[in-house]
C-alpha cells in the first residue's frame, strides 16, 4: 500500500530531486505539494514546483504557501549569516555565477495552475477531514505547517509522522550553529517539533553522508530518462558549490538533502542511529536556528527522533531505481 504524504518544499535544486522521487515512486502517494519561501522567494518556489510536476506529467495539486517566516522578517538583523557565505560568489568558466538554487529551474515555464487555497488552508481542510493518517514531509522552512497548527492544533490527530529535512548536530550550513530550514524560521520549527505528533529530523549529519558523486551523476544521465537527466544536471550544479563552499569527505560529491527524506519513506534502512531525543531550537545571536540536543542522562521530555547517519550506497541505489 503506497504511503500517503503531503510534501512541503522551497524548490530549490534538492527539493526538485525529492519531488521527482516522490512522484515517481510506487511506494508513495503524493496527496498535495505545498510551496514555501526559503531557497527562493515564494513566487519562484511555487513556479519551480509547478514546473517539476508539469515536466513529469503528474496530476498533483500545488498549494502556494507562506512568503515569509512567522515573525523573523520583523527583525532583519536576525538574517545575518556567517559573512563567508553571504560574500562568496561562485562563477563558471564563462564567468556565469553558479548558484546551488537557481532563481528558476531549467524546465519549461509552468502552464498548469496552482490551487486557489493556500498551503495552510490545505493543511487544515485535508487534515480535519482525512479518513486515514497522512505523513507530512517538510523539506523547506516549517512556516506553513506552523501556521496551520496555530489555527487548529486538532489537526495533529490525523498526522502519522512529520518528517523534516532540518537541523544539524556536528554539521551546520547557514551559520556556525544552524541548518538553513530551521534557521530561516526558528519559531515555526519550535512549534512544529513540539506539536505532539511523531517528528523525525533528517539533519545535515545524515544528508552529508548520503551524498552523490560525479560517477553517480553519470549513471543518472545514462538512465536516459527525463528524471535521471534532470537529477544529473541538478546534482552536478550542487557538486560545484559543495566543492567551493562545503567540501564533503568524498571529493566531487554533493548532498541532496531533501531527497534523503523520500528515500527514507521508500526504504527506512537508508537512515541509521535514529535516536529519540529532546531538541531545543536556539533563538537570536549565534544560537539562531540551532538544533540543541539534550544529551544529559535526565534529559528534558523527548520530542523528536534524530537520524545521525545514512547509507550512501543505499541512497544512490534508491535514486537510480526510482529514476530508472
Ligand atoms: O540546509 C539544507 C536545506 O535548505 C535543504 O532543504 C535545501 O533545499 C534548503 O532548503
Ligand atoms: Ca529545501
């Protein structure tokens, strides 16, 4: 029986790989896709999401979500990243700037339309009336679900699990303390992690282990499918940025963060060392967006599951099998 999910994305290059994997997997039934501002403004992430759904010829509704975090935008100083990340720009041989998330995905403009209701409304309508529980897979900032939970916390009763690409214990990216999805909207992250549903975090510690190499990109391209070729293009772009700004243990490799969440739904053994822990969210100054794990013997009440490790070879095989 395919697992019913709602996908929440800030499409983005790795979001696009995750969307394709979810739409093409026989093990997953995508009820709807919610866009959110994050990697790009909401106009871009919504358009990019529509382009991916259209390119695969799938009939899955897309719901436009929040254009800014719950409250953080009121405090611009909280967006100050580590100087290194903001100032560095990467250019290819032709002098063209390379971004890990292009403004618009290199796919035909969307002619399919987004739905009339917004993401938070969709969460409320669907979860209030669902006949069976559904898994929420959030791979961008957690703003949409936080809004819905603030409007009607009863929706938790129809949530099977909340699977989040977010956080980092030994590894961060946006700042020395934080991973981007949590850092972009820490208040939303706090509300979602503590909503009472089962929450599983897939952090950078795991996604950096489940990386793809140039060899894997070649294999994806040789599949000869649209998804394989597009995933190859996206991952090659990501390898350039990782090499320049965040080299992994394996040379010429890239994390495909969001796709690891989908891989976990298909084969849970792709993640390991999943521990039930208490995670706090850091706010302000250097702690902004940090996922703080309580490692004391007498910890605070445990509020989520944290996946410390992933299996690279299983992840790549799941990518290849799905995009074949
Ligand atoms: O930190 C990685 C996360 O931030 C991924 O979801 C990526 O798409 C960006 O949203
Ligand atoms: Ca994302």
